[in-house]
C-alpha cells in the first residue's frame, strides 16, 4: 500500500455507555492505526462507571488528532448518541469521511488505511458508505442484504462466500466501522435519534443507499466484542419490532399492509408456539407504535426491562 499521507480527513464518532474497559481498548486501537483520524468524538451516554472521569483525562492527553468529548445528561440510546456525534462532526467543514463505531468495536491496525486506500483509488462520489467486515464470535456479521420485503425480518446476513471477494455491495450494515461520505451525510441527514436502539443504522443505510453505493471491502476487519442476545426476551426487543415496523412502512409501502396483517396473525397464534402473553403484548405494542410513528423511549420498555 502506498504512502497515503493523510490524504483524507477522517472523523471518528464513538458512542459509549458503561463499558469503560472496552472504551479504553478501542481508543487505544484508534491511536495505533496506520492511518490516524483527524478527530475522535466520544459521546458518553451518561455512564455511571467512571467513564466521564476517564474521558476528562483522555481528552487532555497529547495526541496527533483532535479530541472532543460530549457528556450527555441522559442516556439517549445508540441512535441518540450517534445523532449528537454526527451533528457535531457536521459543524466542521474540514472532514471528508465520518467513521461510526460502538465502544466495543476494535479496528485492526490497517482498517482505516485500507478503506482510505480504496476510496482514493475509486470515484468517491459514487459511494455513501465504505466499510470492512465485522468479525463477531468467529462469524461474519452486521453486513446485510434485503432478502424479503414481505416480513419484518427483511434482511439476511451476507453469505460467507461473499467475503472471499475483493469487494461486494450491501443494502445495510450495523454501525460498526462504517466510513460515511460526509457530503452524502449532509444530503440525507443524520441517523434518526428517535429509534433509540436497534435498526437505527439500517434505516440510515436505506437513506444513504438512495444517494450512493454501500460497499464492503472484506480484506479489512473490525472485531465486535459482544455477546449474542438472540433468544432472550428483554426491553431491546420492543425497539427491534417497533423500528422494523416503521422501516417497512417507510420503505416498502406496497408490502406493508400484508406484512402487518401476517404479523398480527402470528401474534394471535403465538400461544400455540409456546410464546408467553408478555411477549405477545410486547410485540403488539411495538408494531402499533411503529405504525403510528410513535418513537422515542417507551415508558414501559425502558432500558433494563425484563419480563
């Protein structure tokens, strides 16, 4: 790879909440990148584990890039935190691409340099998003394609065979190491803060897909250090169902009436499949709220809720 000589100005936005050890690790990895960002913005979602005090020290440590810390007085969720960070980055006119990532996402040393190299050797105006692959628990995740517009589960993971290619196009991606073209971001706007968590990145990708391509370069890797939460009913599932409903309504309007009809039938028949009344109530409430565009934090299904 040729010497890139900081040809592009990259601003990184990281949102964190009560994961100080993971945050420390990720920030160190950004400081050790082959291609250093021009700025790192850390949005602290009102953490209570000493994150604020750590960031007070981190932001005054001498480094080659600008450091911005935004301490929120309330937990705005992932979407709210990224909205604040993206909006802050857009206040400046000096950045070409914005990288978004959770605090538990660890880019390999050549991650940014590899993606910058790709951008410099292609027509950057063609792309809204350039990203590498996500490795989570020895599997590739969070890079997706539309599989079926007739269900709330409308995305599928990119097949493993795709990762043997030099690059491939995607329809959506998790907010884990995405480089977003700043001009495209200005055109479509920031992530929707009212989604709170889950599917906010999908909806944002759908908007970005309207003005440019989303492409994955699997040669470059970011590691997601998290546990798989599938199968465990909790407060997050409300937002997943609600936001997915809202996305189908916005982007698949011709399919939407049929999707909602079949979802309601599935809820009615849920006891036959061993589903509890609590889960039925959650799913029905989520679908109704998504249909009515009733977003934000739900008064019942707040962070920490369990059946």
